[in-house]
C-alpha cells in the first residue's frame, strides 16, 4: 500500500513539473504577449541603408505629406545630405 502512495506522489509531482514546464504562468506569459506584438508589427524600409525596422523603433521624418522611416537619425542625415530623393 505504501508503495502506491509513493508512486502516486511521484506521478503528481511529475505532472506538476510538466504542467509548469509546458504552461509557464505569470510574468512569462506577459513577456510572450509582448514579443508577439513586436514580431507582428509592421516593418518599414530605411531608404538610406535599406534596413527594415519596426515602425515603433524607426526614426520618423515628415516630408511632403509623407512619413519617411529611418533606422536612425544618422541615416536620415546621410540621406538628406546626399540629397536623397523623397518619394511622393
Ligand atoms: Zn539606416
């Protein structure tokens, strides 16, 4: 009889560990949601170095009623100094 109790406890512990491993709760879930949000975000092309950057991280410049997105302010300056063509 004692052996059955030990096996039962071992099974419950294994189940709990597996559940914890497969379905981590709390903060981890929140982080996962954030990652999904970022990865599902629109990417915009930097017209200077042609790198794709997420909209929220891009350096925005409004020109001629259009918004241009750069990976950094440096790229915008380079683009502007080169007299880069602003698409319209
Ligand atoms: Zn760039």
